[in-house]
């Protein structure tokens, strides 16, 4: 085969070395699953692969990837990760990482200044070996940012439309900084909204092959302070500054090697090399630019032209055609990604997972349905996917290559494929494990009358219990030239039909349909699915695209083969019609099934869930949980403080279809709200009419159509009166379920570093205590949580820049204050404190107090205990006279002033009573007997267990000194984090017998036991991955610790 245009003369070899421990794990994450949990599990096991199911995953915090980890989708661009948060979507988990691979994904984010797609950077030890393959990244702020990395490979990627306002010239589609040895090939870097297609600085040995950098706001590709800067066979057009350039920031860019590039129609220079750059520029065509060549004399030039008649589009390589029925040498490909050819170009070899080769214009004549391939493998082998039209095109069939004994032992393998005819472009896509998979020598096609039994079938699933005959559909209206992203569109109507057809459409033109359900496959084996459509269609089985019949065309049949295990499998069909005729039918054939329309589909029926304010699914409320109005059904109701824009958040999962949301509420006036799903308003005007009083409850409902997967639900006030009181939310939908909102918390101490707590104790007979949280930094995602006596806690979302938040109307109790940054899913325990009633000064009858009975200071008395404060040998000087300190009045504890958190039980059982009568201000006896007193009366302060507080009062200053506090040794809680196989160790030496309690972050007690010795172990294997609070109590003091359980 002869290439009719220039081709790279030298093939660079990028070897990806991956060393995984023997405990490496491979995990597949279904739609709605937790990607970070899977990455953490793989990372903690030493490495492995996390594969995401086909479809769209929505994230709200950055995904952190570790060494020896591959994060991949289920096929090229078949898996999408998206976010509406301003975050970097995939980041490194630390510095000095090795062997990171990200492949087969689409990333869609926000064009915000703090948003980005992939950010693998290091400010410490450099990372080593990062591979990004077949990744599309668009609509993010900073695109892909690689910094401080040795050995980088970027191939078959599309990083386009990234950038952010205010970062013009800085936020690029791809930024390589301090990279040492990077290969970029067969990729696109177009239409950055703020900066370059590719920006390079302070790097060495950067090589760019067969890429396009066009339409960018600033420059096409630019390097500064870099040594070794190769750009071959690239198209660079229509950029806002220069196209291809080298300059300097502090040092000279040296050893540039630019060859066979087409640079056209850039606003300033086409090819720019200044600031003392060195190297060579060969065989380039630069035309239509502000200045075609602006090159310093230290760079040599040869055979460069400025010829607009040889346009950049004309430089695309073309191939000869192939006869499908003749033997085709595998190395005679038109394009390739990742592979190498053997000695004297005799075979395709050094094949890794995700590599591919392309053969154009393969002539299949009247049709073929079988392929023969000569292959070898000295390892475990892999799979050859035969695809039509693109690396993600219609899957015609697969060939499994197993170990043949060595890479020089060739075997001929035969497999059946979907029938295909006429001239077509064919791709071989190679999949498998780590390392080299196999070599391919030759292949040819044929027409067979029998088919082979398939290998590695898609495993049948356990279907939902609420299946019924039928197929769920969503109907859309719009004008498209190819299948749109239906998940981003709002359907006009939804329902359940009996089959896949066009009986539920309203218009003859400009509409689309999606169908979702299940099929029951009777027998194992290869099954061929067909769509006949006018215009485009596609068919998916278990998230795998099987039939690709997309585009504008008349009625046309397309098919694909998939190996299935007998049983239920998910089926999805997408269809659009622009104008003209419209046709859609679906058929299949397989073992024991002649070609026919699928006779029966199965759909998921609706179920209903109710979520109260203290149940799974409830995430947060901008307000409080109250219970002061009767008639509510749960432990309370949600009060959003009558503020415009305040709202309530829930989290759900469910299948695609129609959802009805019902809220039970009470209100004394008419109010309005909107329903927001995943950041988009789906119902803009929901009327909550007056119920007449705060104790009269009614319901209001709205029905909307939603896509499949996890959903963030928000009800938000749209009038100045805010929402009414919300008792609960009820949701009816297909397979709907409530999801937990809390994820493993990160350490938010940096974000919450400016937090401080102040407290005001309640009065002696009033619940008027107050806890105020002051903070330096906050935004709309800042939440403060107050947990009372280990009970439920409700997050309060703090308004942006509020500066502080106060919890008021508090009684004497234990409180745990925590902060949460919902935008980053992280938690931070701020303080544990106790509010006690402050009853002021209680006058006692004048008289004397014997020196062994009381603590006297400036005419005031204070009651304490030996056991609590070790006062037996302490002395106090009052007005120059030294007194001993002992305790008085066991009965004092019965006064409201001394109520303890033990509900009045006498835990201070060593308190001794004095010798005389001591009465309170109501002349009630506090202690029998007689008391001698050397001064005229005394006043007794409250808070007898808190000596530091008492000593800080003015009346106890001056010549007095506070007794010392016993220094108990704090308990030890370890290990942290706690893995699946670990027991939690607790050492309590120094505090004696204790009680250990385990709480969720929601404040629910989920485990409790006594510690009878100095140490104990807790078996918490039954708990899920999450963050928990460990509470350790003795009879005087409480200790708190936060642990993370990771499985």
C-alpha cells in the first residue's frame, strides 16, 4: 500500500511501564455508583483498573486518582463524566505518583476560573508515566493541565472549547509545564475560549504528531523555556495570535524540530521562532497569516513554502483500497494509534489496550459475514474489535486472541461478524489487560453459511421486580442532523408503549425518541440486532452500542452482533427524524430465533418513596428543623426562614421516565417555588397556596420527565416570603430510590481555618442559650451542623459572606458543632461544648463556715469535689489568710443550679456536707446542721464542674488562685482510616471505666458498648464506607474522635 501524502518517517516508541502489586483490584462502577470509592479501593490495593459503565456520571467533587491506576470508560466516548460545579474534575491524590492512565472518557464541566478537566500536577516529587488516551474534554475552565511529570502520552484525544473569562492567555485546552518526555499524537486542540490550543513551558523533549490546533482565542501551539520541541504533520489554522511558535520567558527555547506542518489564516504570525531559539523548520506551508514566517536566524529553514493553493485540508492522508476477500497485511494500515510494526514492517505488534489501526475503502462486494486473522501472543492475549467507520463505530464482531505459546507462534483465528457490503472503512480496536497483548500478521474476510459460538457473553442481569410488558419512551421535538445528547434535553411527553415504533409521535418531522427497557434472551450465543430507520438510530445492549445507524438518510438497515447470556438484558434505542419520510423498526436474530421483530419488551413500573427530614435522601435545608406546630408526620418540619432563594435539597436515583414530586406543607399565605434537578430548573412556577394556618397541612405536586441515574433535587423559594413549612417530600417514578448525601469527608481545616465559636449559657429558668459560629470564608455551599446530646443533626446552609451564624433558644446540654463544605463534600469537626444554666449568685444565710468545709474567696463561697478536682490538699489565700479547700453539701446538687447531664443523679458521690444550716435565697435548706463562718455571708456560684470558667470571673481574680485540674490521659483511637479487615482499637487508660458510642455524621447513634478494662476493640465491619464520630464517656468528661471507614 502506498500513502499518497507525507507521513512521519520516524516512529517514536512510548513504553508505558505499569507495576501493580499482587493485590491489584479491578472494579466496574455502574451508573449511579461512587467513582471515588472505587478509585480509593483500587489505590489502597496497590493499583488496578476502574471501568465506568456506559452513560453519564454526574460528580460534585474532584475525582482523586492514585498510582498504578487506570480510570476508563466502557468504550471510546461511551462514558461521560460531567459536573455543574466549578471544580477540577480529575486530579492527582498526591505527589510522586506513578503509572496513571485515563482513557475512553468524555469530560464536560464548567468554563469557570476554578473549573477544569484533568489536572495532574506536582509541587513536590515529580510524577512518572501518565497516559491519556481517547479522552474528550470540553467546556472546562483549564482544560488539561499536566505539570511536574516525566513520560507523558496523549493520544487520540479531543481537548476543545476549554477556557475561562478573565484568564485570557492562561487557561488553555492543554498546558504542559515542567514535563520531561511527552508524546502528543492524533489529537485535536481547537476553539479555546481564552488561550492556546497547547501551551508548553519549562519542559524537555516534547513531541507533537498529527494534531490540529485551530480556532483558539490566542495561539495554536506555543513553547517557552523548553529544550526539545518537535511538531510534525500538524494543522494549525485560524488562531487569534500566532499559529506555531517558540519564544522565552526566562530561558531560550532550543532544538525545535518543525516539519510537514500546514499553518494558515492566523491573525498574526503563522510560524514564529524568536528570542534566540535554535533548531530547524522543514517542509512547512504557511499562508494567509499576518506574517507567514517570523523566524530568527539561529533557526535553519529548508523547503518551506507559502502556497494557499495547497490548503491544509489537502494534506490529509489517503490510502489505496483493499479487496476484503484477499489476504491483507496488517501492517498496511492507513492510520494507527499506539502500535509499532515488526522488523521490515512485517506485522502489527507491541499492541496495548486501547490501540487501534484503520483500513480505508475495504471493498466487501456483495457482503461478508466472517473474518480470518493470523495472530500470536506470548501473554494472556486480548480482544480484536472489528468496527465500521470509527474507533467507536458499529461493532461488527470480535476475535479473541489467547496465548499461542510465543509472539512468534502464529495461529489463524476465525470469527463471525455482522454482514457488511460495499466499500467501508474498518477499524481494528485492541482491548485487554496491562502490557503487550498480541501481534497481528494478516487478515481476510469471507461469506460463510454457518456462524461460530461466541465467547465472553454479556452476563444476564437480575431485572427489577416491578417489570411489566412494554417499553418506556420519551418523545422530544427539535431539528438535528445526527442523534443529539438526549440526556441534556427535556422531553415533550413520556409513556410506556407496547413496542418500538413511531406510534407515539405528534409531528411528522423534527422529532426524536428514546426507548428504554429490557429484553429476555432465551438462549446463549451471538445475537444480531437490526434497526431500520429514516433518519438516524442507534441500539444499545447493557450499555454497549451494538447498532450505529446514525445520520441523515432514507430508510436504511444497520446491524451489529453481540454475544449474550440467556436471560434479561437492558435495551435502549435512540432515534431522530428531521424531514421527509420517517421509519423505525427493530429486529433481532440468534440461536433458535430467526430474524424477526422483537416480540416482547419489558418496562419498569413506578414506585413511590417518602423522605422525612431525618431520613436518607434528605441532604440540607437553608433554615431549621422545627416542631413547634402540630400536625407534622415526622420528627419535625423544615422551616427555610421565609427568605427568597432559600431551599431544600434531596438526592435520588431512578430510571428514565416521568416523576411526580409531592410536598406536604403548611402556610398562612400564598407562596411560589421552583424545582431544580442537577442544577437546571425543570418546573419554574409551583404554587403553594395558603393552608389557612401553620397547623393545617395540604399537598402540592408537579410532574416532570427526568433522565436515568442519580439526581440532585432542590425546591427553592421564588418569592420574598420564602417556602412554607415542608413536612416531607414524596416521589413517584420508575425505580426511584433515596440516596445518602454524605460522602467520605476530606479535611476541611484549610477552608474552615477562620472558624471560631462563642457561647452564652442559658439562664436559670430560661432556654435562652446561644452558640455563635464565626467564620472568615464562606460561600453558598458552607453549612454548619449542630448535634444535640448525640441526637439528630440538621445542616444549616450559611448564606454567602454572612460572617457568622447563631443557634439560639438553646437549653443546657452537650453540643457538637461541625462544619461542612457541600461544594467539596468535606466535613470538619469544629468544637464540642456544654451549655449550663447560669443561675447567678445565690445568697446563703450569714454565718460561719468551718475551714474544712468550704472554699472562700473575697466573701464568696464555691462548692467543688475532691473526686472531680483533687482539692483535698489545696490552699486558698483570702484577704491574706490561708484556708484549706474541701467540699460541702451533697444536697447542693439537687438545686437547679447544679443539674448535671445525668438528670440529677448524684455522680459526685464523695461530696461532704458541712456542719451547719445553709439555705438558698428562698430559705430552703441546702444542707442540714450548723455552719460556722468567719465572714458575714457568702455567695455560691454555679457551674461547679468547670473550674477554668469560674476562675476567669472577676470576683475570683486578684490574690486568689484556682485549684489545679487533674490531667487525665486522653484516650487513643486507632487505626484511622479503618479498613475493611481492621478492628478499631480504643485505649482508655487514665479515665477508668467508660462507655464508647459510635455516631453517624447525621448524629444518629449506631453502636454502643462499655469499656471495662484499659483498652478494647470494636468490630465495625458492618458499617459502610463513611466518616463516623467516636464518643468516649466516663463519669465526668467526654472525648470525641472522627474516623474514616474505607472498604
